[in-house]
C-alpha cells in the first residue's frame, strides 16, 4: 500500500453503534518488526465485499466497497504512502452482495462487477471512468441468486469467466463474452449451501481445478479439472462449520498451491496443505550440449570464463543432484552438487582439466520424493590450454583474444 516492497494488510470489519452497523476498512502497514497499528477508514453500511485495484492509473492501490444502505459503491483512492483519500460514492443497484475489480471492457481501465441475490438476482457491471470512479451500471438479470463469484479463464478464450455459488446449492459457470456480459453455461456441481469457490491447479497438470466451500457440510468439495471448463466428480475433505470461500497460495514453499479457508463462526482460518504426489516430468540437459568441443575454462584467463551446467526444470520446487565424471559409467566422479534448487550450477575454477572429455547427468527430486533422471548423460571436451576461443586449435586468434583480455 505504501510502495516499500513489503506486503501490508487491508482488513474489513464492522460493529454495531447505536443500533446501526458501522463498517470500516483498516490499513495495517508492515513495519520492521511486524505490523504497525492500523488506521481505520469509515465506510457506509456494507455487505463486507471489497476489492483493491488501481482505478485511476497512478500506480497506487485504491479500495472499493459495496454498501447496502444506501445502495452504493464507495471508493477511497490510495495516496501511495499507505493512506487513503476521501470517500466517494457511486449509485449502485439493489443490495450489492459481492464485488470484483476486472477490466471486463478491455480498455485498460478497471471495472467493478457486482450483483445481488436479493429481490431480482442480477449482475451489475460498472464501467470504470479511468479517473477513480464508475459510470452507470449495466444490468444482466439472472434466473437464480448468486452470493459469490470467482473469476478465471476456464475455456481458454482470453476472456474471464465466472464461477458463481448460491441458489439451491448449485455452483454455476458463466462464460465471459467478448462483447461484454456473461452467458450461463450450466451447473458445475452441487454442494449444499455453497459459500465460495477457489480455482487453482492443485495437481499441477496444467488444468484448473475447482474447490467449493460450504456453510453446512463441514467439508470442501475438490473437483480436478479435465480441461475445457469440465471437472471430475468431487473428492470431499473435512474442514469445519461454515467455511466462507478461501484463497490458494504456496504457504509451505513446496511448489504446490495450498488452501487457506476462513471460518468466521469459529474465528479462525484453516490452512490445508497440498499433499498431491507430483512426479517430475522428463527434462533435458541444455549446456554444455552433448558433443560440445573446446569448453573454455576459467583458469585460462582468470575471471574471463565461468562455465555453467544448465538443464530444464523438471517440476516446481524440485531439487537436483548433479554429477560430472571422466567416464560414461560414472565410476570416476570429479564433481558433484547435491540439493541444488536452481536449474544451473557454476563449475569452479580448477575443477576441470584442459583437453579432457567429461560426462554429466542430473537427477530431479520433488518435495514428495518422486525422482526423475535424464535418460542419457551428456559429454563435452574442455579446451586445450591455450585455445582461448574454443575453436580446437591454437593460433593467432587466441593471441588476439589474450591481448584483448589484457587490454580489458
């Protein structure tokens, strides 16, 4: 919120004052030893839905909330130093219940997508004016109530689609249309009293998966993606009473998305760690490529060359075991690297001999213990002692390279 590179907190809360709900946004900045005391900004009587985004293109995050008395969108523009400006209101439709800031019109300006499940259910799209406000809403009537929406491009057409919960326990898919609006594509699943959805690639197969939370089933519904906005039958995981949506993030840094699910009636947030066993995919050795001749060594001209071994990634969060030997059977290993968390290692000076053939190979291990090795090792020849340009011969070109190196 203040541009210092540290993540801050923006929290919604409400309380009853003289019989009236008073809502506020609290901005809590990160400090050197944790978080600083929060600063409270009063809003109107709100549904609790809010979102952050740069409404006016100044590079600062702004705050938008849905308010139900009166029915408005409230905006406080960010000042860039962690503070918010004066509250502005824009007339909304009847009792907006959810809010999402997206560039649905494709003009580079954030729009506000809201809606209601009370009275006549509908989506409301408020086009952004680029100055921090919104134009009059465009209304799309719905046949059934919607309590929450989760955006994702599920059909791969470049337009955001919506997964909507609410209304007789159905979880519905609305496909985004290129010319605006959304088309109901059908029901994705049935979950009793669904309260929210999370879309992420849990099993890291390149297909989006669907997680549905409920308020009465004491469990979440996990549907693995089949591609093309289709999902498999759910697997149920126990959680707690009245789960209210959630977020996906890699909390344990193993390369797999985990889930954080709030349970407001229990005053807690549960973190569910992803235990999917992911086998690393086949990968290839990149450099030096198999059959390379005349690999330059750093000790020929100190600090001039630093050879590196590079390979493809086998899996997110994988570690690698690298071996380099003078024989194809790897009985004479001259260099070894273990628990490498990158896809390259530098060869230290003095580790390799000139004019010598070497073989190298890599084995990947995922956080779940699955392993994958390259099918064949690669081989390379190091340069002759005075072959500075690596062309296999020692001649005047190497002398020129030496003089140029001294000159530098």
